[in-house]
């Protein structure tokens, strides 16, 4: 669109960030991207960028080795100043998405990292747009309809991820009076709705895998619990769209399937039973399961089933959620651009198919 655009992206090496980088390169054919990437032992950020940016687009990429948990995001003074003088837009996507970090460790990346990126954006003289990638699950343990304007309403949080993302979003909201920015809140991001492709087999995929492999059939949850799932192509396209939409600035936007497009655990499980030709799951009251059945089973089981029981604890909350995300802002801002979250049940089979074709991420699959 504009030859002078330089878009800083954090979190570019992640599941969502990789797709976002491609989306920005496609939608903004004249823009250049500055990617802030952490070095890994023996693998500098520049090498890591090579893996996510197709060769023809590499001349449009500048890579900065950095870390949002460090002062000045790990950049030296003159690099920081030069970048700040040139950047026109910022997308802050980097975060730790682990549920088991200590509060201190999660805050260091999610809260202090966001504060540093906000400070950077506030000092960028040519800044035209800022997008913060949050999560709809800042709603924590709420039930009922969650509105995009709401953040802290006295809810409690299930883990340090939700809590620190809520704290970070509060920082962003406090700056929106002086910064042309938007808060984007995806729900559970899954693979591409057109191809099923995913590079991340966390979240919904783990329970699905153990079920498809006949390792577990009992769901400690409610059949009518709601799973709000959105495909990564919709989320990346929406971020790339709203980063350039002044009408979105000052708002929070749920990038979610919403009440119309989400599905219940039972609907998803029924589809999975059909697809994987497995018996329908059994549902057990979660309170009973975790208070009485699980301790007994832990004592009685061994090997793979015991590991499944132990690892499955991290997913318990997905089976009990009774909250829906209102998507009024999303519909108002995204529908005119032709962006609609596809209903979960419309593309679920493609996700299943990719899981099987790729042997749950172990086998490379050619994706169109
Ligand atoms: N996936 C979902 O279902 C979902 C749902 C709602 C919201 N979100 C949000 O979407 C964003 C991306 O999530 P994701 O699923 O793509 O996670 P991911 O695959 O784990 O990617 C996280 C990204 O953040 C980077 N990062 C982490 N700590 C950093 C630090 N200290 N300095 C610089 N970069 C750092 C990672 O870099 P390395 O490669 O070096 O680790 C990686 O590029 C997050 O803000 C998350 O809260 C995700």
C-alpha cells in the first residue's frame, strides 16, 4: 500500500506470528517488516527469520535480535533509536503462552515485555498504528456473555497466562488515549481453515490426539461446555486488516467464533467420533473426577495411560467453560473487509485430516 511503511512485528517465529508475517507481506506489497526475534543458542535471529520468510520476500525483511523481557527489548541504544525513527506500525504478538510459568516469569515477558513495546511505540515519531495481540481468555473464569469493552470485572484466573495477559492488556488500554492502537483478542487459535495446516499441536490438539489414538475416552467436563475456536488464517488476516484501520483504534476486538460460530464439546466430540471412527466419549462430572476418580486412577494406572492422566490436567478448564464472546466490534470492523470467522463445525474435518496426514506434526505434508 505505502512504500514508506515499516512494520515492527514481535513474536514472528511463533504459530500465529509466522502466519501474520506472510499475511502482512501479501496484503502490503510495498511495506517492509522489522522482525524482533530472540537468538537461540547457535541460531541467531537472522537465521531463524530465514525459516519463516519465503526467499523472494527476504529483501523486504530486517531482522533485529532482541528479547522483550530485556531493557530496550535487548537492542543497543543506536539500533533502538534508528528503528524508532523509522517504524510506522507495530504489532506486538510475542508472549509466553505456557500455563505453568511462575507469576514472576510470566510477568517478565507478558507484562514487562508489553510495557517495553508500548514505550518503544510511544517514542516512534512516525507511528501510524499499533496492534496488541491479547487473548479472549483474559475473561478468566467468567460465565455468560463477555463483551469486548470489558476487562477486569472481578473475575479470577485459571493460570498465570490469563492473569498476565489481563495485566498486559490493562497497560495497553491505559495508553490508547495517546497511541493509535487496537487490542485484538483471539480465542483458541487452531490450524488453517482451508488446508488444516498447523505448526502447533498444543491446546485443543492434545485431547483430540489421545482420543483419536484410543488412549482416553472419558471427558471430565460438561457436554454443553462451549469451545470458541478460530482458525489461524482468519486471525492473521484480521490483525493485518485492523492494524491499518483507524476506525478500530481505541477499541478491543474479539477475534472469536462468537455465539453463532462456536460449538459445544459434545458437538466437536461427536464429529471427532465420526471422523476417527471411535466410540463416543463418556462425560463425568469434573468435580467428582478431580476430587475422587483421578486420585484413584493415578494410583491404579501406569505407563501411557498414567502419563495421559497426568498431562491432561492442564486441559481440564477447556471442558467446563460456559462463556461466550460477543463479537460486535469484530463484525462492525471486519465484515466490510469480507472477514468472517468460519463456524467451527464447517472446517473441523480439515483440521482432523491434517492431523492424520501429518501424523500429529511428525511428518511433513505439502500444503497448497
Ligand atoms: N495460540 C492460541 O491459541 C492463542 C490464542 C489467543 C491469543 N494468543 C496470543 O497470540 C500470541 C502468539 O501466540 P502463539 O500461539 O503464536 O505462541 P507461540 O507459538 O508460543 O509464539 C510466541 C512467540 O513469542 C516469542 N517470544 C516469547 N517470549 C519472547 C521474548 N521474551 N522476547 C521476544 N519474543 C518472545 C516467541 O519467540 P521464540 O520463538 O524465541 O520462542 C514466539 O515467536 C500471543 O500473544 C498469545 O497470547 C494465542
